[in-house]
């Protein structure tokens, strides 16, 4: 009887994930498994109709050694990826054959369908290369009886249970290189440069890139900032630099201190989407005062997206009267060739995952811990809290800077 496994990648791209995929395929085939690649993460399983074989060609692909022979040289995800969460699917994106599952709901939980697809495919295991959200959902599937092996891959390194996630090391190196290039331009123009790094839930990657690149100041989502105070620090750092420039590195999820948000509503309103505006108009129709509407709108914008680097740059320019250089690194830190650490991590994670597969062990997360090296843990481990940044030890909230210290190469 043919043994079969499925592999999918979920969430943001991470350098090294294709190396891991190739190693998984090679090792599984050598253990006499057929390997099915699932396209676009959870979305591939959602779009697969067990009663319609035509959907298989668009959502699945057989993975052979020849098919993945050179994927380790490619950035991005060979299988493609998505951020769809099967337990909270937008009804407008639910496939036609599942429309009966979504009558008059704001979101739809398609977990039952996913379980049926895995059963239909007769998978001995579903190997998930995922970020925090992807692995948390994989843990739910595991709890409900789906045979899962999880592999942590995210440039944010925020997977509970593992001190290291695939792609984190390369992201640090690429971020530092890009900031050094931006530094040269900021110096030649004698300007303050604002560099935005991805990271909505944690400032670990932002903080380490900033520290390693020698940036002057750093803003992370864990610590709301005072724009006036930050502007003064940036001006002072520029003036104290013989070359008359300064570097600010901030997370995309940086947040203005709650008591000051309303002052910056003109800049923040550029991020307003139709939902926020519609809600404000509805409240106005209900007779609420305009001041209250403005305050609630400011709170919504400030807590949701005030960390946009472009908006923060505009705020700082308005305060200082100085033109600034803004550069989002965004997806650039997710691309490029994986460095030595991520190459080694990709191969080790794949080796450990296929070892678990051969032993018939599922419901496991492959992980790396500083004290234990590579190991496997219960899949439920990813549901625990993630504490990446020890604020008091490594971050100075008074001058928005990273404190010098001894940093471990993975999670702090």
C-alpha cells in the first residue's frame, strides 16, 4: 500500500524554506513515501473539492526529486503561500461548492472541510512549514485528530517552544546590509533616515537589525512612543553626528502613546479605510459629538496601524521642519539566499521531521532550543505565550534605543 504525505507552506516567506522543502521531499522519497505538495497553504486545502478531481490539478502537485531538484536556489515559496486562516474565512472567498457553509456570517470556519480533504487524500502526515498563526491553526488540527508535523519558519522568530525559526538569521543579515546602504545615502544628503521593518506583533527582528546596524534609535510595538520626544532625540543624534545624519529603525506596528494619538489625526487619517470612516459617519448620525467621534477614530487608527513608517516619517517631518528619507525594507528581508545558519536549520528541521515520520510520530513540532539543540515537542506547544523582547534588559524606553548587552543568536 502506498504511503503518502502532504507538505504545505503557510504565512510569510522565509529564506531557507525551499531548502527545507527539497530536503523533506528527498528524505521522504528515500523512505518510500509519495509526496504531495499543497499549493498556497491552507487555501489549497480549502479550494480542493473531494467530489471534483479537476480541482486537484490546481491545488496539489506531486513532488518528485526531479521536480524539486533546484528549488533550493529559489527565493519565495515554491509551493506558494497564503495567509488564509481556515477557521476565519471571508464568506466572499469561500468556494462555490462550500457556499452552504457560510449563510449570513462575517467569517466561516472550514475546519471540517479541511479534515475531510486530508482524509480523502489518505495522508499519513501533513507537514506544515508555518509562521505563528499557521502553526497555531495546525495545532488545532492536531488536537482534532489530523496527523501533523510542524516546522517553524518566520523572519519574526516568534514561535512558542522554539528559540529559532527558519529564515530569522538571513533576515537579520539582509536588514543590516540594507540599512548600511541607506546610511550612505542619508550621510550624503545629511538627513534623518527612517527605515521600516516588518513585524506587527513583536519587535525582536526590528530591534536586533537596528542594534546590529548601529542605528541611533529604535521603535518597537511593545513600547508606544511620544512623537515629540522621538523627534527631539532624532534631531539631537543628527547634530551630534560629525556627518550630520541619523538613523531611525521602526517596526511597522509601532504605536503612538494613547494620550497623544488625537494630536496626529490628520496624519493618521491617511490610513483610514472605508470601515473606519463608515463607523464614524454612523456614530455622527446617532447624535454623538464630533469630538467623541474624532477621539474614537484616532484611537482606532492609532491602535490599528499608526506605525506605518510613511506616516511616522510625515509626523516627524512636521514636528522638526526637516525633510527625511523614508525606506521600507518590508519584503526585502524575506528574500535572498539563506545564510549558513538558515541552510543548516533547514536541513536539520527536515531531517528531524522525516525521522518523526519514519517513527510514526505526529502531533509534533520540530524545534531548536539553546540548551537542548534540535528536538521535537508536542504540537500544542505553539499555543503558549511568546515573549521575545525582554524590555527592561535590552531596550531603553526613555531614548528609544537598544541597550548594549550579550545577545543570543536566536530568541532572547
